């Protein structure tokens, strides 16, 4: 159904990331993981998923990442929540921002 999210396991996520990076290397093109993230609405442990995505991507020699979006404030309106689908990072997401910041320093 439209709008439904298929749950994937960490192993499936790792396999997808690995396969995409393998294809990019095979054809000699850089690969950037863009607009990644997990929604608060999906009930997943967001820290685990952000760490998994970043660690897997860069351990396989991915070229760059750009997470979904950062909101400068936590008190989004109902319409803003609908548009961002619970995926953007807010000021309240200090742990997630810390994961991203740590990975950025690791790959400098």
C-alpha cells in the first residue's frame, strides 16, 4: 500500500548498502547516501539505525552522506510534522547529532 513502510532488518540494510556501494565501485562512480534516516513513527531505535547506516556505508568506502533534514526547533507545527514524517533531526536529538558528528570526525 502507498505510504506503508516495509520493515527491514539490520542485515538487510547492511546488504543493501554493501550492494549499492559495490555497484558504484564497479562502474567507477561515487556514491552518496542521501536523505537517510528513520522516522520516530516507525518505533525503531534511531540511534542504532543511524549508527548502522553510517558505519556500514563508510566501512565499505562510501563517498558521502547527507541525512534527511535538520530542524532548528523542536516545536514543529502539525503541518511541519506531516511534511517531515518524523524523520528530521531536532535540537532535542542531541544523541543522534552526536553520532553524526563523531562519524564526520572519523572520516576527516
